[in-house]
């Protein structure tokens, strides 16, 4: 097992804007990295989007707004 793999955590990321969307599981080091990976992999368009990131091991959940042009991430709170 590599050092990078050891640091990866399991997150479920979903977009509340998509009805009946259960999300995708991604392996990343942080909540913000999981949010960015989801947006980059899904190519959700232009403008701004909101995603909810759920840590599958701890149960913690965070919401992020992402500027799709710059990949700038801010908390929804």
C-alpha cells in the first residue's frame, strides 16, 4: 500500500440540484478535494455548483459551493 493510498478517505459526493441523485464514491485526502474531484470527473457545466460531501467512515458531512471556471471552493455555511 502506498503512502498516498493510506491517506485517501472514502467520501460520497452528491449534487442536491440533481433530483434522486445518490452520489458517487470518491477516494481523496479531504472533503474539499473530494468535492473538486467530483466536479472535475462529472463535467457539470459552467457557473457555480453546490455539492454535499459525506465521509463514509466518520459520518461527517460538509456542503461546498464551487466556481466551475476557477475551481475555487467555499463552504455553503
